[in-house]
C-alpha cells in the first residue's frame, strides 16, 4: 500500500466528517417531516408521522455513533512500528486467498474506504475476525468461524 498510516487516518477523519454532516442533515430533515403539521394522521390507520419519527430516531442514533468514531480517530494515539496486531494496527491479511487491509479500532467496525487502490476496513477486537487476529504476528495463520464456515487468515504485515 502506497499510503502512510498518518494519511490513512486523515482520510478516515475526512470521510467520517463528511458522513456526519450528511447524516445530520438527513436526520434534521426527517425530524422536520415527522413534526410538520401536514404529517398529522388523517385517520387511525395513517402511520406516516410515526414511521418518520422512528426513522428520525434511528438516524439520530447513527449520528451519535459516527460522532463517537470520529472522536476516536481525532484523539487516539496511532502507534507505528508494531510487531503484532493491537488496537490501531494497520494489518495486511490474506483471508481464504483474498488479500485485505484492516485497521483495528475499538469502534467503527465495518466502515470501509478505498485508498491507494485498496480497500481498508475497520475491524473491532469484538468481532470474530478481530478477536482471532488480536496478538498475532506477521506469518501467523489463525482460523475463525462465521456461520459454520471456517476461514483461514494469514497475517502478511502489521504497522
């Protein structure tokens, strides 16, 4: 990968800031739609306002989650020169003969960015994959099971 860890972290921060702005605007619009006087139920079976309020609540919750992950990226100390998989490690892996790059973070699992021609995915230590590779070193092979299927993960690089 031809991108430094510092550049990678900044790319995730930029992505999260944009995502937060977009989600905040969507949540505000949904809240306004749910509380607008035209959203008042026309009869007992009209649930548009109720559905919009549920959606606004879910969007507000997602805004909070993204805000937490962004705060982590802005405040965590990202260590360089790691010799094993720890929190904040950038890890190149080969999972079932498919190469991937993972960033180990306490929160934000599943967020993915394409950088320098490669997908980088956040994985938490609480996930099956994260738990399996935590503490591993370059050259180690670990197995983990998802939906009764065993996957083999080889650690190719850690930084």
